[in-house]
């Protein structure tokens, strides 16, 4: 499945490989815009809407192999043979899945606040409840939707993040399928080792990357390095964008660092 995508050309001519940015659950291609605006200085940048998100096609299936194949189909359409992959949360797992289906097409991997594990935890039930409440209320404006959601969600940043996908009274993510496929989204099947450069960035206040996952993570990504951003939660790139960009830049261009 070819995905809705936005390709930006590098602002200066370089031989750097292109970068693919992949958003997380409930997101769109705009969610990693803060990274795109910096990285496009010297890389072509491809931002994509994953299936059942944004303006991409809908499907009843949300498995990692299927989502990885979507990304590969989109790279083919854009005539991109090999790229650096940067993904947040669900997008990070999608990028990891690409390393399994087409390992030679991934130059480097950056996973933001996600580990290659089955979490066995439902962290989004409150979000689904808020979305359902908005639908039941029949509201059509973001202002009215926010009022409904504040009765359920106490984090204003989460509400505003979700409302970016609320357009003309409709959600730009496929709520019924995300619910039905949730176990696949939080799940994971251990994959074969991908022995190439990988960076795992985590928020210091986030539960998504923990010491208990270290052995499992390194078994699948033996060249992985870790970077913890203090004072940040799961949406670390939105909360501490400068720190995340610096970490990515150091990883992509180690020879340029003092």
C-alpha cells in the first residue's frame, strides 16, 4: 500500500542519504515536523502518514510486516533506494520492522521512545474513552471537542496532540481499527539481529524504554546506542526538541563532533 507522503528536498546540496520520518499512534506526518525542519537543511526528508492515519488509506490490518511493506512501497514510489529511518513510538517499531523485510534499505535507525518488545500494557484506554466521548457528543469543532476531552484526559498536551487529527468533526485516524488491532500495535515478535547503527532515544520520565528491556533490545539491535533526555516523557521530541535534534545529529555525523 502506497502511503500519503511529503518529500522535501535538502536546502543545500549534499551526498547525505534521505531521511524517512514516521509518526506514532494517533499521529500524522506533521508530528515530526520539528525534526524535519532541522534535518532538511542537509538531507532530503520524507514524512509519511501510516495506514489508518492522516490521509493514507484505511485497512482492517495493523501488523508490523504490513506496515513495513507500506513504507517500502512508498519508498519505491519516491525512487528512494536506501534511507535513514527515524520513528516515534509506533513509527519506531515500523522502522524496526523495515530492517527485517529489507535490511539493506536502512542506512541507520533512530527509534524515539519505543523498544522492540511486546508491552502487554494498555496505555491508551483513557484516550480511546475521550475519543468515544467526542463522537457521542456529536461536536464538530476542536474547541468543543477539547471541552469534552478535558473531562477524561488531564494532560492538555495530549488533548492538543489528538485534536490535530480532528478535522470538520471527523478523526483522521481509523478509531474502530485501532481499537480492534491494539494488541498488534503494542505487541511485537522478536526479530533477527540487525547489526547496523541504531540509536534509541528515550524520555527520562517515560516508561517505554526500561533497563529490563536492555537484553532483548540488544539481541535484535546489537549495535544500538541509548540516549536519555532528562525531564521528558513519551512525546520527548515535542517536549525537548533541541535535545533530541542534538542527539540525532551526533548519531548521524559523529565525525563532526568535538
